[in-house]
C-alpha cells in the first residue's frame, strides 16, 4: 500500500501553484506611500508672485453701480423720524 502512494508522487502529478495573473507593471512613483499619514510629504508651498500694480478686481456691474442711498430714501426710518414731532 505504501508503494502505491509513493508511485503517485513519482509520476509527476504534483506541481507548484500557478501564478495568479500577469506581473504588475512598474510603479510610476516608486517612493509613493499610500499609507503615509496626512501632510507628511515634504512639500514647501510658495505663493505666486505678481506685480502689485497688475492686480485688480474683476469687473462687476453691481460694484460699479454703487450702493443705493437707503438711509436717505423717502421710505426710510430716518425720514419718518424727521416728520414726527419733537417732545
């Protein structure tokens, strides 16, 4: 009986497990660590530099129109208070 078990091994029916697909492609960023803690990358932020005279506010019709004179409008509280008598 032991001979029959050993005869099965000699026939070559035992082999290593097959690979589970093709090998992965090389990593584009070899030093990238997906498990690194937040903000651990050595990055230095530099603000953009622009001449001060070239900076300007974008055109906005609401800003260019100006603010209505709500304080001196005929329906405002200030105008109503002027009409009331003084005590």
